C-alpha cells in the first residue's frame, strides 16, 4: 500500500522537503528498507542505482515547466516537439544526481541545447523553483523506495511478513 509506505518514510520525506536533496536521507532509507525485510544485497544495488538514475519527480518537473514556459512566451509546441522535449528531459533528468538545486541549471542547459524554448524564459520560474523542488525531490525518494521493494519482491528477496508488519506499525523517526 503506497499510503502506508509514505507514512513509513514520512520523516525522511519531510527532511527531503526541507533540504531539497534526496541524498540527505540515503542512509536512513537504506536502513528502513532493510528493516522492511528487503535483503541487503538488493537494497545495496537498487537504492544507489535509483539515486543515480531514477529521477521521476525531476523529469515530471522538467516536462511540466517546459510546457508552462512555452505557453508563457507564446510558443505553440507541436506534438513532435513535445515528445522530443520529453525524450531529452528523460535523459537530462539523470544529470543532477547529488547536487541540491541543480535542476534549474540542467533545465536551462537542456532548453538551450534544444532551442525550442528561449533560455531567458527560465527567469519566469526562478522565484518558485525552490518551492517546486520541495515537491519533486520527495517523489524521487519515494520512487526509489518503491522500486527497491518491487525489485526485492520480483527477486523473492523480501520477507513479506516483515514488510507487512513494519508497514502496519506506527511510524518512528
């Protein structure tokens, strides 16, 4: 149950909201996923790989902001341009791992490279970028936790009774 997982890692998600960096809770996520019954070998492989490559929230942010900026400056993107931009954003969202606040730089660089939307338009979101990053970074962390549990289940490397009992418990810090 996704809601129980969110409640289980709630303290970590709050830390991430404050720091805008998923790396600030990596050790705690590692410990909590092992406490859920996931084997250490799976957690040790999937969680770091997720932190390096699985940036769902960042990619969603890039796609949404790109469409917003295009509309704000009066550019009508064709479906082909939108899909092309999305494909590029899927790749460039991987480039900011480990650097808090790097998403704005990656976004500006990507828009500059594609030439679809003027880079100067990024100035329209600078004032709200910090607030928005408080939303997309927790999505990244939650996605990595969920991916670790799914892979552990697929590999039969999770104690399901421990997983269920831990998710039923009241959350602790």
